[in-house]
C-alpha cells in the first residue's frame, strides 16, 4: 500500500501545529499591547453635551496665509490700483492732449523767462508790466525765428530745386561709376516706382493737405493757450502753487511742499542748459556748413537749434538733414565734410557741454532718455518727444526727494500701520515707541511745549526735547 497518505498526514499535522504556535504568539502580543480580544470592556457611559470640552478655536485666516503671500497680495492690489489710475489719467490726457501740451510748453517757457522777470523787478519795474513785457518779447522772438526760416526757404526754393536736380544727376553718375555695380536700368526702375507710388497715393496726399488746415488751427489754438498760461504763471505763479498745495491731503502736504521747489529747480536747470547747448550746436554747425558753401546755412542752423530740444533723436535728425542737403547740392565730398562737422560738434556737446552746463541738476540715465523720447513721440508726436525728458527729470527728482523724506523719523503721534501685514504674525523687528497721548512721555512725566519732557527741554536748551531732533517740514516754494 502506498505511503503517500501518511506523508501528507504528517505535513498537515506540522502545518496545524505551526498555525497554533503563531496564534499563541499573536494572542500574547495582543495581550501585552492591550489591544487583544481579551475580555469585553465595560460599556462607556454617554457624556452630556454641556460637559464636553469646547472645540479648539479656528486660527485667523490672515495668520494662516504665509507672510510672503500676504505681502505679495497687498503689493499686487496696490499695483493694480496704480495701473488703473495711470490708464485713466492717460485716457484723460489723450482727450485733452492739446491743452496738456500747451500747459507743459508754458511751464518750459516760464522756467526760461522767469529770471528776466525777476531782473526787471529788481530794476524797479512793477510786476504786471515786467511780466507782460517778458512774455511778449519771448513769443515775438520765437515768432521771428519761425518767420525767418519760412522766408529763407521760400526765397531759396527755386535755386535749391535746381541744385537738387543737378545733385541728383551727379549722384546718379557717381552710382553708375561706383563699385556697387548699379545699372542705369535699376536707377530708372527706382524712379518709376517712386512716381507710381506718388500717383497712387494722390488722394491720401490731398486728404493730408486738408488735414493740414486742421493742424494749423490746432497749432494756433495751442500757441494762444501757451501764451496766456505763460503770462499767468509768470505773474501769479506763487499763489497758483499755494492753491495747488491746498488740494493735497494735510498729511502729505509737507513732503509735496518740499518736492515742489526741487522739481522747479530741476526743470529750470534743464531748460536753461538745453537752450545754451542748442544755441552752441546751431552756431558751430551753422558756421561749418556756411564755410562749406551749403545752401540755406542759416535756416539749417535754426532747424538744428529747434531740433536740439529733442534729446539724442533731434541732433541726429537735424544733422542728417544738413548732410542730405549738402549731398544733393554740393556732392559727396561736401556731404562727408558736413558729416564730420556735425559729428565733431555733437561729440563735444555730449562729453563736455552737457556735463559742464547741466551738471548734476539733471541726472537721467541715457536709456531712460531714449525710452522717454520714444514713448513721448508715440503718445503725442513731436510735442511729446520734446516734453518727455524734462518730465522724466522732474519725476526723478520728486521721487528721490519723497523717498528720502519718508525715511526721516516719523512723529510720535503717527497712527499705527493697518492691514494684514501689520498682524502679530509679521516678522518681529526692534519695537518703536508707541504713540503716546499728547503731553505724556513713556515714564509718565509731563512734556514741555516742544514735545519732550520739561526737564529735558530745559537741559537741552534747543527746544527739541528728549535728545531727538525736531522734524521740520520743507519750506513752501517761491513760485
């Protein structure tokens, strides 16, 4: 009989014994940990609801949010409000662009003419006649400059057209003989394309001419607005500034009152320095092209003077105009010499004249100048490009002053900060003295009339009290 059943029986018995041992060990481990089956635990009695402990209070949501997230959120909504304010302001300015440009030009003219009014007053001339005389003379000089340029162009237009035609013929001959391998057929093709483009856009050119009438009317309106604004700013600038300060909240009024004179000093330094630099550029470049026998040297010099009020871009544009006139009228050699004169004068201007004349009064980075000119030109054309850089210079001065002013010690009666960033979860810094009631110090001693304790003020002898310096608001601007 086979022995297989006996082998299977012994294997089953061994496995059964091993299972019993594992059960015993498991029961023993459960008894040691108190989680074993064991005897049934007595049923617990129900606890009344009023005897239950109160639930743990939920934390403040502002404290749960991390500090960095709270700071970023508060900065974010403030930036959104600021961006919305700027957007609305730009919309308003674009709607009244002519008025804004006229007023800004009047500010520039006031900065330029104010010393003349002050000099006339010192000589005994009353304020009204001194202001009227200065404003009228200033606008007469500007009008004479425009009339002179127009007169010179109209007088030399016929001669200039003949010279331009001769210059174009000379340029064509030079291109045919040049190493650029330009053929007569290519030159004729370019001329034909230009004629076709002009003929195809005749309607647009006509409409542009009709729009030019509107531009002239707007220009005359802007000139009248600028004239009357300059007149009143010269005569009553101080009272206008004091009235403007009344519109500022009282808490911010001392800072704005101090920033005003500094902004005006920056604007005055910029305008006077730019006029001197532009005059030097116009004189020396005008003399250079005059001795090179370039036609209309004086009108070109006037153009160079006017375009110099547009930083960087104006000098390049006016210099390029002089070079083009020299090229089409006198040939390549004269154009190269004109270019050399323009570059030499502009290098002297950039490295010697502007640092010496403007000095440290107008500290604007060249990148900021380029971006300001480009943005001003895109927003308001040539007028925007002219006023962009002085606006950036003034803004730089005001922001720098207000930043320094805000870092001065705050008065003891200043209100505590508000908002989520002022919670107890904020990073702990050295505690500043809390706001004290008027007439009381930290030790409870009464204060003197200057804010310090009576003994301190008497011992100090300066009226500052407590060894601290008195914070004085900047003086009001003079106009």
